[in-house]
DNA sequence: ACATACATGTAATGCGTTACATGATTAC
DNA sequence: GTAATCATGTAACGCATTACATGTATGT
């Protein structure tokens, strides 16, 4: 149940609408959690009913916006959750599973999959790097909002842990890229071996 | 929908019962996919109904065992799935999310979480390494069963891709361990900074 | 006028977790 | 006799994906 805590964490930085939260929880933004609208809006309503957050209904002409702010019970719940152990799930990785069965398909197909994997995580890495740069340069609006009402030593903690979280994501992306490249080398050497069946495998 | 393909992949090596599949798809075994009984048995029944696999009902005394074997449509579906692009999901990592909010908890709590992360992935790495060793040593019964009726150049492909899949899992585990250690360093340097508030941060 | 961004939701379906439920065989 | 292993399931619940559904404000 991390979605609720991702939302609480964002609302802890600044009051926001569901729409704004949705933009941050989008794949392309680069937040360590993603979710679609269909999860966000009901979740906000639920947390409001539970007294974790509070909505202020604002009107822009005819349009209604519900701006949510975090309440003390919400902040307490967030702190409780952070300290709670991570519920590590069993290994479940479609890319690794496929790789282990690639003997079933042509080497060209295997190569395509590894290229797609590398490209996907290259894009991801770019996103994480941008976020890391923004945190370090002080150009992340959310983080700057959070830093405002904090004492100096709390600021250092805040920045250090934010960076740490994003570093984890970046490290993972780098590993995936590295693995995909390893896969491409494997494909290349198998191709070589098939072309010259009687030579010794150079890999 | 990778569970079905994990099952098909295993049945492609040798006919098996749901019970045997459950043991392999357990966290502690070290297969790149995990699943509980409650998913395995219904999945097998469904694939049987769809003609992808076939059950041979065997009797050991009073007890009934349903031994499933893969059929040609099942093998075809498996090959189709392997070549299909991986459906990459949005980033969703509770550990990274928590790390980015660790400013909310005591440094001791943060340290505990990183230690747990490191230990969890150390255990995982050990499991992956054992599987890699077994593949290389030729002591994996499943792989040996698979190798039997394959021509020599297909055998090389099989081993290379199996290793590649497991290497991916091992690389990931190593990265998680490294990240946890990075987190521990971060905690330690913050602790130092809090103890000697006027000194320059040595991190 | 038209496109884009703003803004909020519901419904259906599938995957994954946890708990519940039962009983036979084998080894000690 | 009793514990571990073999063996097969069902039920309830929650989280995630995709599709559906609607309408306003703003910039060009």
C-alpha cells in the first residue's frame, strides 16, 4: 500500500490537487512511484474520509479544484510507514525470465529484446539523472518548498536522503543497461559460433 | 501474464505436477518468477482447458497426482511470448520511496532499513549464485533434462541464455547491496554532522 | 475555431497475497 | 504415534491496468 504514502509524501511538501499529483506520479516525471488517475482520485477521497488529509475546494470560474493538504494524523502515518520494514516480494522479472528462454527464438529476436531493454533503461536513467541534478542545483520546486520551513541540519538530512533514493533508481537503471549489453555480447558470440561451427568459441 | 509462461517454460523441460512447480516457483528456490499455489493450480487447469498442456492422472495408492506435460500449442505460445516486447511498467520501488523520506525518522531507524535491505539482497545473491554454479557445473536436474534431446549447437544457446537470465538477477542483487551500503554511509555521515554541528561535513 | 492543458471521476478485469481447507504417504 | 512431506485446491481482498466518460479554461 505505498500509493497512499507516495501521495502523503508529496502533500507533505505542498498542498496539491489530484491533477497535480497525477502529473508527478506519471512515468515521465521521475518520481520513485507511479500511478494512474483511476487510483489517485479514489485514494485521495479515502484518505480524506480517514482524516489523513483535508481538501479545500477552490473555484476557477465554473471549474472546481480540490486542493488537498496533509493533516497531523497523515504526517504521523507517513513517519510510521517510513520506519516500517519493506515487504520484500518474491523475484518476478519478465525480462530475466524471457532471457532464460531465448533459446526458443531466433538470435535476431533476442537481440531486439536486449536493445529495447537497454533503450528503455537509458531513458529512465536520463530521467533519474535530471532529478538528481535538479536536487543538487536547488531547482526542484517541490524540494525547495519543503526546505523553506526546516532548520539547517534538517535540510541536510532531507537533501541527503532524497538524493539517496534517486541514486538507488539511477544505479538500478545503470545495471539494467549493463545487463542488456552483456546480453548483446552473448547474442553476438552465439551468432559467431553458429556461423563457424567448428571453431572454438571466443567468448 | 508471465506466470503462465513461467509454468510453460518449466513444463517444457520436463512433465511435472502442480506441487513440483510450486516448489520451483517458491522464493527460496531461485527461479526468476515466483507464485503461490493459489495461482498455480487454477492456472494449470485453465491452460489444460485451452489445450496448451495435458494432464496425466497418476495414482500413488489412494492419492491422485496430476502430471502435466506441455503440448505443441503450448510450446508455440511460449515461443511467441518470448519474442514479444517486455511490457515495462512504471517505476514503483518502496525501498527507494522510503529512502527519499527517511528525513522523517531517526537515523537509527534509517540504518535498520538499509541493513535489512543489504541482508535481504545478500541472501538473494547467494541463491542466484548457487543456480549459476549449478548450471555451469551441470548439476541442475531441470537443465540437464532439457539438454538431453537437443543438438550440440542448441545446447550452447540454451546454457548461454539461461546463464544470462540468472546473471541479470545476480547483477540486480549486487546493485541493491551496493545501494544499501551507500545508504549506510549516508546515515553515518549525517550522524557525524549532527554530533559535531559546526564542523565541515567530511562526506 | 481549434487544440492543448486543466480538472475529476467510474467500471471492468486481471494479477498477487493471505488465509482457509483437506487429506494421504513416508520416515522416524 | 507423530511429524514432515506429498498433494490439491477455494475464497476474500487489495492493488494495478485499461478503457470509458465528461466538461471548462486558455492560448493561438
